[in-house]
C-alpha cells in the first residue's frame, strides 16, 4: 500500500526533537518514492505495477522512517537519560548528606546535653541520700569472732563517674572495714587474710543508703610458720654457664571455700638456680605474677628459701638461657628454652620444725644443650634484634 | 557479495558518488547500481541511514531545494568529507592491490 503520510507513523514527539525532523524524513523518503515511481512509469509500467515494483524494492517506508528518526534522536535521548540518572544521583546524594548532617547534629546535641548534665553535676552539691556507707563485717569462720587485721580492696565505678575507684581498708578491732561515702554503682572486692590468703573477686552492687556485707574468714589463729627449707638443684655433668633453672612452687591445695566464697593461697614462690653464680640462688615472687616481672636480684643470697609451712607442688620447671639483651640478673635477660611439668619431682612438705632439703635432679635430656645449639640461638637473637631496630 | 566485506563500503560508495557533485538519495542509489554494473544494489534501508550518519559526522552537508513540485534533499561533501573520501579511496586501493597480489600469486603457482 502506497504510504500517504510517513511522519504519522513515527514515535511520539520528543522534547529535544528538532522542529523539522519529522517533515524532513517524510519529505526525503517521499521524494525518493516519487522519483522511483516516475522512473518506473518512464520504463512503461502501469501505475499499479510501478507502485508495486517501487515498494518491492524499497521495503517498508515507515520502518525506514522510524529508523532514521531513532538514529537522529539516539544521542539526545541518551543525553537526556544520562541527565536524569545524574539528577537522581544528585537527589540521593542531597538526601544522604542531609541525613548525615541530621545524625551529626543529633549526636552533637546529645553530647552537649550530656556535657551540660555533667557540668551541672559538678556544680550542684551531691545529695547525701545518693551515697552509701559501705561496711564489711569480717568474722572468723565458726566462732563468729571479729577478724582483725584483714584487708579489703574495693574496685569499681559509680554510675555517674567515668574513672574507676580503688580503695583499701583494714578491718579494725571490731572486724569492720568501712568505706564511705560511696556513690552507687557496680563494684568488686577482695578480702585478704594477713598471711596472703585472699578471696576470689566478688561482685557487689552498691545502692543508695547503708550497705553492709558480712564475710566469714579463715580462722587461722596465727600466721603460718616460716620454713627454712633448702632447694638443691643437681645438674647432670658439666653444664654451660649460661643456663639456669627456674622452679615454680605452688601450694598443693591452693583453694578452699568458706560458705559460698572461694579463698586462694597466694603463697607460691619461685626458685632460680644459676650455674654461673657462686652458690645456689633463689628468688621469690608472688604466685601468679607475670614471669617477666621476676627480679633475679638475689643471686648469691643465702641458699635458703623462706616459705610458709605447707605442702607444695613443683608446678613447672624451666631451663633458661641468658641472653645478651639486658645486663643484670633480671627475668628479661633470660629466654625460656625448655619448660616441663614439675610433677615428676613429687611434692615437698615444708615444715617449720626442720630445715628440709629438696633436691631437684635435672634430667640430662632436658638440661643438655650443645655449644652449637646455643650459638644458633645467639645468632637468631642477633637477627631478631636487627629486625627490631 | 558477503555482507561482512560490505562493512564501511556503503559509506565509501556514497562519498564517492557525492564527490562528483551534489546529489540526492534516489540519484545516488541509481548511480551506484549503474556504475557497479548492477553488482551493488543499495537498498534504501541501508542508503538513508548511511547518508544521515555521514551528515551527523560532518562529512556531508545537506540542503533542501524544490524539484518536480517536491522538497528534495541534496547532499554534498564537506571539507572533512573530501579528506575522508581521499583517505578511504587510498586505503581501498591498497586493499585491492594486496588482495590482487595474493590472488594473482596463487594463480601463478597453480
């Protein structure tokens, strides 16, 4: 069918479309069809045949017109879409920026309010009813008699304070250890007997007003007696003078309970035997303390170890190698190159009555390090030191 | 002819026809058919998109004029179009020489 109007079959008008685009496309194709039709007529074809031949060759004029329109509008349409996407991104960005600004404003307002509240808290006198007087009543298990000379450590934070509070008191003649006034908050405390026994950490919530707590304590009538046991470390054969042996002793029964409170004996000690010393050397440190804090400053002191009369286990024994990193007999100057369970040496009962001699024979297989092995360790140490620098 | 070999050929043929003087769509298609002895029969669905593409790229410039009582769109080469025509013609000559050399050598051996 001969097309009457090519422009009517084009897509809907577009905002960026040139005014004459549709008409130009339609006119150009119509001119082509008319010229081709005229050509066919000149060749002798009748009108119907001429139109049929022209359309047969041309194809669908509407489709060609649409393709020309799309080709012409492709760039403006893509540009418009890109602008729309950009505008959408800008809108999202503006909303996001507004949201962030609002959140920042809220945080600032809240922090300002908190600051004002704290400043008001500093300036306003605290009401006495908000504080508590905390009293620990320490009694001996069984008799209920006052536990005199026991310590109480209190640690915690009041609800209206930022920094933690640490307080210590010793029970008086009535067995009372008083703290106060204390701000309400969450606290923990430890009670310790004069001879290094102490409770495990206990939780305590302090509320406004009076707070009292009754603690049953070990009724030990007198402190444990001191023992003068000797530690004799026997090394197999001839040993390198750069080696030492550290033995950690702990009470055989380190924990016991009174009521629902667990007590621990902090009476362990360590003994260090240095073959470079003139005599066996000892050092004492609180059981459970950081090994690096050992001070080996008592080399060549009397070869006895003062300890509470008790039964002890050798928990661990360690072979130490003296390094070149630090002068002086401190723990940092030694490197642990072997550590083993001390149970193979059995238990040691230290009594006050006699001066026991505990002999620890170091097995040859753990105490023997060749000069080559020690030199290799020295080399690794130098590499590590260079790496640290 | 293999359509893959025709890639870019339509533009080159159009540029060549228009290089001889301004022309319009129907005339261009007729000249191409006549000068190629009927080998190239440019369909309108290929011819007009190629003409408009060359116009958008600035290789052709268009003007409208009255002819036989109708509006007719005439195309002529721009300066850029002339350069492009010269470059494409030289490139095509090298291509033909290369292909002919190979085909001629092959027939000589055989």
